[in-house]
């Protein structure tokens, strides 16, 4: 083992210990109610990174990692941080000095090893401190775990480097290598051991911080909701083709997209919804106010603007909530307003055209999905659901404020990051089966879903190879705000086929074949799959 490698191990050990101390400290602070509850440097750096993600990078991340994008970010952070710590440890620490006599050693300054290495390490800690301070609602005390962690890391690095120097000196001194090797090996052992301890500490800190108990308890005693006109999903909405997207998406299979590094834990007891801005009187609603109100139920398909043609960032559910328009009417709208800026506890905002919140569509302040309280990752206790608009301009989860305002005065989270201020959902259709696998000649069922929320789907057509467009069979359409299943039975001959689908919305407009990427206002183009038909 070389001195450089020993230094690299020392650097990684110092880095992991720094994070372990910081993450455990942050978790303890959160549990003890100290600071803002957002002291974790890992979460802060990831959050700061996400907030600075330009449209093309978000596009790429979702295209590559899908809803695992946050896991991918953490893996990436671990790799970068390990590399930085290893480099500092290897280059900033003691190098094998040029051959010289024992006497020369005495000429080195007392603190012989380069202090700039420690300085660099401290700088990395400072990046963490800056990230923590940059988070919404940050408190100064939030930096304490990161600062203490960095000090522990510096001390660790200093000690391990000290051992390496002793090893070097021993090698030079007696040229026997024996004691030098032994001491270098001890650095490797110490460094490796401390890295394992540190990694366990990081896991412990992150686990400890998942204080989901309050929210779990609140969800458990949610009870049943009084709804005047419950949704009955007609059997005809489902065609039941194997592999076809189910009409209603089970809650735990619903796609999840948001900028929150950790799922916000919001206690419904302390939750408030404030209605502010261009209103005659500001309002504040409690969770109980919502439960006591006349709740309505509505089927609405949510779609993410980041969904690629054929992608699965869409889901359908029965949502229970209070129509936004009723709350806005209570507050009294002032002239000139054209937008509702909704804000989440985590700082996310969405700018929704006021009209979509006041016309007769089911724009809801939702408390339940498919008859159950919202899942924490889908916005518990309260989120917005607005038919016809992509989620990034309407579906604010963990919503705490509705500000009535103007598009020329305010903008939602994604607008300055390269996404369109307005986000009406584009007409889309998707082939669910067959997909990827080859099929046997004979009767083959092609099936999927199509959506054009708040306009509805009037027709779906399928083209096989260079054949004509054929009209697919449509399932019932309980509402124009949800997707619609379709299927087509095909007498397939052996061969290779490109199968495409296109939909016509309720206004008679045919889905465009013009290819567009998600940024800035949603993907377009016909979904096409290659199907191999095997002879029988
Ligand atoms: N607080 C918050 N709400 C949010 C977002 C977010 O990043 N933060 N993302 C929006 C986007 S882009 C979409 S597509 C929908 C997704 O909702 P889901 O995760 O419940 O499917 O939530 C919206 N609401
Ligand atoms: Mo989205």
C-alpha cells in the first residue's frame, strides 16, 4: 500500500465520519424540534442541486432514471463526494519525501503536513453549510451538525495523516520497511474501520430522521369522509385486456414526481391553508374545516409534463376534496387577477390560470385519493388536483397557500427553470400491449389508454405497418377529465410491424404527429412500438 492510497482512505474515512455526525445531529435536532427541521447537509445539497436543475437536465434525469431520479442523485453525490475526499486525502496529506537523512526531518515545520489539505476539506464542509443555509425557512442553528461534523472530519484526517507521516519516517529511518509497512497498514485498518462506522452512522441518521410517526398516526385515524355524490366507476370503463393500464391507478402504484428530497411530514393538526393576495378578505382553513365542508368526488387523470411519448408518468384516481372555486368565492376575488399561485410547505410553487380554478371543472383541494387519505408522498394531508393541466402548474402537494395574483407579477417554480408558464395537457395515446415481446400469429389484441383531460377522447386509431388507420374500440368515458381505455383486435400474419396510435380529442382535434421533447410544455408525437409476429 502506498502513502497516497493511505491518504485517500484517510480522506474517505474523514468524509463519511463528517456526514455521519452531521446526519445524526440533524436527525436529533429534527426530533427535538430544534431549528427548521432541515439541518441535514445531504438533503440540503440534493435540494439545492434539484432547485438549480435546468429543464434539459431534469428531462434527461427523468428519461434515464424515471421516478428513481432522487436515488440516482444520491448515488451520484456519494460518488462525487468520495472522489473529492479521496483526492484531498491523497494529495493534501503527506507524500513520500525525497530520500534524505534523518536530520532533514527535523527541518520540517512542526506541523509538517500541508495545512492546505485541511483547508480544502474545511471548504467542502463549508459547501454543506452554505447549502443548509440556502434552504427555504433555514435557521442559523441548522448549520451546527454540519460544522461539528466537519470538525470531527478534520480531526480524523489530521490523525490519520499523522500516522502516515510516522510510517514514512520509519521507512526512511531504518530502511527495513517493517515498521513503516505496519504503520501504513494500521492507517488502512483505521481508515477502513472508520469508513464503515461512518457509513452506518449516515444510515442511522437518515433512518432516525424519518419521523413519519405523526403522519402515520394521523392517516390511521382519518375515518370515512362524507361525500354528497360519490363517484361510481362504471364497469364499462375497463376493457380488462391483460397488460392494459387499469382504469383507476392503485394509490401505491401512482407515479411520483416532485422536488422534495425527503417526503415532507405535515401534521394535519397544525396544517393551515391560507388564501391571500388579490382577495377581499384573506382566509385561513384548518384541516377540520375541510373535512366538515361539502366535499365532492371526481375522477381526474394527473399527468406530468416530463412524460415522454409512451411514458408512464400519468395516473388516474378518484379524488375527494373541496372545490377551489368555493374557497376563492368565500375570499372574494378582486378584478385583474388571472393566476393562483399555490405554495407547498417545501417551497414548491405552481402558477395556475385563475379560470381553471373558477370555472365549473373539478379543481379540488383534495384530501383523499381513491377513498383513502393521501399517501405522504402524494401530498398528505392536502394537495391540489386540477383537470386538464400538467401537474407542475396545478397539482401542488402539501399545499399551504393559495395566492390570488397575476401572471405578470408571479411565477411558479418551474417557469424560471425553462418550462412554460402555461401547461395545458396535450392529447396523448399509449400502446400498453403488445410491448417489447413477440406475439404468435393469429388474433392479437392491441390495447392501451388515451388522454386529453377536460376535452375527452372521441376516437383512437391504430396503424399497423403501412396499413390504414383503423378505429379502435373505446371503453366507456365516465368523465372527460380522465383517460380512456381502447383496444383493437388484429389478425396478425408473421412479420415485423411498427404499430402506431393516435387519438382525437373531444373538440375533434387529431393528436399531432409532430415530435416534441417534454421541455418546455410537454412531449408530443405518436406512440409507436415494434411488434414481431412469430409463425405458428
Ligand atoms: N410540493 C410539490 N408539489 C408538486 C410537485 C413538487 O415538486 N412539489 N410536483 C408537481 C408535478 S411536476 C407533478 S407531475 C405532480 C405529481 O403528483 P404525484 O407525485 O402525486 O403523482 O405533482 C406536482 N406537485
Ligand atoms: Mo410533473
